[in-house]
C-alpha cells in the first residue's frame, strides 16, 4: 500500500504512482516487463496470480527487483507533517519525516513526559521524586511542603504548556 497522495505538498508525477493501489509508490518493485508497483501491493499479487498486474506476462516473486532510483525520488518529495491537523505547518522531505515527527512540537505528548504531581520542575532524578516529595512526616517538612506546593503549582503548569 503506497503513500496517500493528499499527504504530499505538491502534485505527484504519474510515474511515481502504483497501478495497484493508486497511491504514491512505497518500496517500488519492478516486474521483468518493467512495470513498477509498491512491494506491499505487488508481492501478494505475484504470489496469488503469478502474472504482471497489467497482464503482460507470467512472473515469479523471485524475478521482482527493487527500483532504488524511484525509491529515492519518492523519499525526496515534500510531505506535510502528520500533525498538520493539530497546527503544524511544516513540510519536510519524506525521508526526513520520521525525524521531524519525533521532534514535532505539535505531536501528542510522549509516554516519557512527566505527569503531575511527579514532574516537579526542580529537575530531580526520577528515582528521587517520591522520597523528596513526601517529606511531610515532621512539622517542618509539612510547612516546607506547603510552601513548595503553593509556589510550584502555577509555574509548573505554565512550564508544562510552554515546553511541549
Ligand atoms: Zn501500491
Ligand atoms: Zn507488465
Ligand atoms: Zn510537525
């Protein structure tokens, strides 16, 4: 199954589209007769029908060859960020998309992001969080705890929103 053409920033040449799924070629494979389809589209077809999808000639899966220049051409095309519905206006080359998605500030928060109230802005190591947060066994600890909690509350949420 190829890439959705609507994800690309501009129109995609017909030569870069797969005749089986009608999308933009993903891992292009060529038949011995020179026709190119996505690997994910052509391999099951070849195993089942044992013919080129354009009915040119019989073929075996072992005769199919990756078309690396076409693959690089597709990888150089500009695509919109996956998070464009969330507000990201960036377009990047397809080959750079995974790196952009990992860093995109419009992406959903990752599972590693600290959750309140564990994620104090003090930068303590995760192993220390619980013990440093629960020091209210003495009276002094309780006061300190209240001051910290009062002081940290607003900046903490502010920091969360600005950092994501
Ligand atoms: Zn396809
Ligand atoms: Zn053919
Ligand atoms: Zn983005």
